[in-house]
């Protein structure tokens, strides 16, 4: 290009069917590196050989890459997107990047999202190499989704990227498997503050004001279940010396009665904007407190060494596996699901039981009560039976502060009184007159 196109000129030419909001300011800051290729051909050749890609598919992919490179505006904008995607996760950028198709790409436009992600692999690896991260940590990371994507393309000609935001973590080498679990930086933003007692070192989380909860301490309206008579609204009063607010019981619910703490005795240890490591759970064996402890220990050491600019406060995650209602239907001594969730500071979210329905019954919208199906596991049967009572499961989130890693295995946050209060409170909204 003789001159750099401004943002509006560029997107008018490219004519994308979707672009996330907030790109213009990032585009205006972008400094092109003037790389001649979108994807190095040597890298493509290695992939083709590694996965034994048929000639027809090879030609299709190369044709798609060349189509992008020959369109000055599209090539320039794609290089900008690559730079943004490669650094987004480490910036904790919450921009919703997903499938994008440029209308200017008349042929092979369906390949664009895959090629965009594929173009992130080499520069992402180079960024890690410059940080002196050993190759063993990331060499195979992009191949997790890449292998399946290429198989789908070869067998069915299907180039669509499934779950772009998730697989983006792998193509950009932003997520790391450390022993049993995956980790990726995450900026904490939920409406509560965690405190630590200056003498006892106990941890307490207090919910911020203005949220409505059912009598069971879950958000009112979750799973479309309301508790209009028994609901309450969270409070927060700070008079300079003490804070009065609703405590989040680490068994995963908000307590109705407020708790008072003296500010000189409790220090804030987790607030909005702090950096955590998001923990993701791959399928397979080894979901145990010991493996959790080992993985978290490795993660803190890894990020301290290779990403020292992060001030990691601990860990965050959200899952159906953390729903403490599962402890009502599982053997609390033998179940790894229960044993692991007891190591967390669990708390309620606005997500209902769609994740559990998907994982246990194959569909987020499945109804194991009305359509029982052929349940093959004891957990499926127990969960369906529980739901027949009118009760519902939830997706909970969890926090583990890095100071408590060494205590994993001995329930660092949950006390006996918390479990007793949970049993008194759980499903209490079902005993109320619901609207």
C-alpha cells in the first residue's frame, strides 16, 4: 500500500461479517512489522508432512493464504489481528474474538478464521522463545485443536472453527498444561472482596451490595427459579472502622445475615482488577487434591519465572464440578469431585445447570426428568433423581489464594460450621412459596 488505510477505510474494503467492538483504538496504535508472509511456508510444509495432508487440501490452504496476502487491505488488517490475538490473553483482554469472515475474500472465505488462528502459532512461539520458556512447555499446545481441525478439513472439507475463543488459547500458546490442569491469566472482576485476618490468617469473602439472592444463597432467578418471598439483597456498609456485609460461605452460597469485620484486623487480599490464573480441567484421570496441589505449585513457579510482570494472587475457575449440591448425592469420603471442591473457596454465579446437563446428559437443554434416557453411571442416576425433587444444580466459581496452596488436601477455607450452615440453607427456597 502507498499509504496506510485508516480503520474505517480498511474494514469497508474487508467487509467482515463480524468484528469485535473496540478494535479501532488498537488498530490506531498498531505498528506493522512488514512481514512478507502471513504464515511462513516452511511452517505450513512441516504441518502438511506431519499430518500427511492430501494434495487437494494443501492447495486449498495455500490458495487461502495467498488470497489474503494478495489483498493489501485484508493482509494488513489480518496482520493487525494476529498481533492482537497473540498478546490478548497475557493482557487479560476480554474482547470477544470469534469467527470472522471477510466479504472481500470471494473464494475460500470460509477458511479465514482457521488461517487467522494458524497465523498466530509462529509469532506466539517466538514470543515465548524470547522469554526463554523451554520448548517443552508449548511445543504441542497448538496441536491440541490443530489436529482435529485438519482432520475435519480433510475428511469433510469443513473449515469452520468450533469454539473460537477457547481454541484461540492454544493457537496463541497462551495456555499451559502443568501436570494435570491448564492455566491462563485472568483478571478478577466478580463483585466481592476477600480479606485475610492479620493474626489468624483466616480468609473471608464479603459480597458487594445490590445483588438479589434467594433464601438458599444463590442468585435469584438462576435456572429461572425465583424466590420472591424469601429473597434478600446484599448489603455493604463501610464507616471507616468496620465493614458490614454479607459473607460468602465457602460452601458456595451467600449468607442472609450480615457479618461485621474491623478493618484494622482484616486486610483485603483479592479485589477487582487483581490477576489470577484461570484453571481449566481437561478430561481424564487424576482429578484429585494431590494433583491439584502439585499443578498449582507448578503454575505459580512457572509464571513467577517466565512472566514476572504478573502479580499472581491465586486461582479462579468456574465449573459444574464445584457445585456443592453434588455432595448431597455423592460419597463425601470417596468422591474426588467432592474432595476437590472442598479445597476451594466456592461462590455462586449467574450460571445455572446447563454445563452439568451437557457434561452428564449430553445436551445443555436435556431434561433427565421428563426424558430419563438410558443412564449408565451412578452420577447420572443420582443427579436425575435429585432433579426429580424439583431441585436444580448450579455452576459455581472458586478461588484459591496462592498462600493456601500448601494447605490443599486439608480444606483451607471450609470449616465444619460452614458445612452445617450449607445443609440448613441448601434448597431452602423450595420450602418457600415461589412465584
